[in-house]
């Protein structure tokens, strides 16, 4: 962790009960690992057919775009504005990832940006120092450990009062358990109707629901762990955010993390040649369709001002 420590307020966080921490441990830490482990013998035993692959891929895309475009770029950083129908659709898509209500997700992420890789960051991989063992422990903490070990979580009242004042967001938070159920019911229903069988519903539930949820979690958490440890840093920031191409590929552009920390409100994260950013492309399509406006695209002058030849 770096030495510069911003002043923190007790109002920034709230205590987490043991019961809630245990729920985080089960849903966010243990289950995804178990499901990924089960996927190996399942694929070896009966495999994954084209129908289940299509359903899982669609659910994966909805979940990742929901997090990247909805939860992250729209609700957390306000990188663009959009009409109410698209706003609600992106909120629902983000909820399909089963990473928590949008207010808590945004609160944690805004706190992360304020204290990135310093004391106060909820999930820095540099928490335990720069030694090999310390970094290994830190990456585990940044990836999944912090969900259970954190005795305090970000206060939504402090970090996201703008979202709490939105009636649609409040209704979504209240209905979040139903959204989680829908995230698993949709692939099962699609598989059952496509195959007209209970077997088709079950396999789609397994691959498009359970395994997809586990993969989505580890892919998005790789931004916290991998993209703050490895990769190149062509832009000057006060933290260790970096670019990791394979994380960017799996997260539809979120792995171009260095520029994002240089300009958090920018709608495009992959701003250099060859940095594909499907999430930014989707926002561009929304803009051209007239559904999105006020998009904060990269400013060439600011790109140049942040450039540095420094590598990790």
C-alpha cells in the first residue's frame, strides 16, 4: 500500500453482521468455486451441448454488459445518460450477474476509486505488502477474500445518495432477490422450452444459470485482483491500475483498467490502438439510436496529458 492516506470518515462505512458476512461467504466465495469445480466432471461426463452453450453465452453477455455498461459506467460513474427504459433494462441486466444490489455495488466501487490501492480501499491486492507471500495473500483478498473478512462495508447513504433518491433504483433494490431468482429461472425456462423437456431445463439451469454465475463472478473480480497487479500502465495514475488484455476480453473492455482510473467518468476504457472495448461500442449504438445522450467520450488532450512511458 502507498503511504499517502486520505482522511476517512466513520460515515463512509457501516458494520456488517456475522450473519450477513456468512451469507457473503457462501454466495460469493464458496459457491462459485464449488460450481466451477463441478463443471469439470460435468463437462467430462455428459458435456455441454450447442443449446446449453448458446443459452449460457447469452446469459453471460447479459450479465457482463449489465455490470460493465449498467452498474459500472452508467450508475457508478455516470459516464452517460439514457432514457428510463434503457436505465431500468441495464439495472436488471446488472442484477442478473448476482453481484448485489446496484446501490451497494456502486458504493463499494466509488470508495475503491477514492482510496485505490491505499488504506481504505476495500479490495486492494497490495493490502499485505509487496513480498511474494504478501502479494499472493493480497490477490486472494482482492479477488474474493474481502467479501467475508470485511467487518465494515461501504455506506450507501454516504457514497450513493444520488441513486438512493431514484425511485426506480429503490424499487430495484427491494426486488433484488426476485431478480436473482430470475437470473436462474430464465436459462432453465429457455432450455426447457427449446428442448420441450425437463432434462433440457435442468442442463440449461446448470450451465446457463449456476456455472455462468460462477464464471461471471470470477471474471469480473479479476479486474480487482489481476488488473491491479499485472499488466502495463501507459497512463499516469496515483494507483496501480493496469491493462490486462485477457481480462479486457472476458469483461468486454473492463480490463483496460489503467485509463479508467485516470478518467473514471469516461465511457470508453480501451482508448489505445488495438484495445477492443465492446461495452463502449454498445454505448455508441445506444447513442446513435437516440437512447443514450451526454456520453463522455475520451478527450484527446486529456489522453495526451495522462500519457507516460512508465511500465510496471
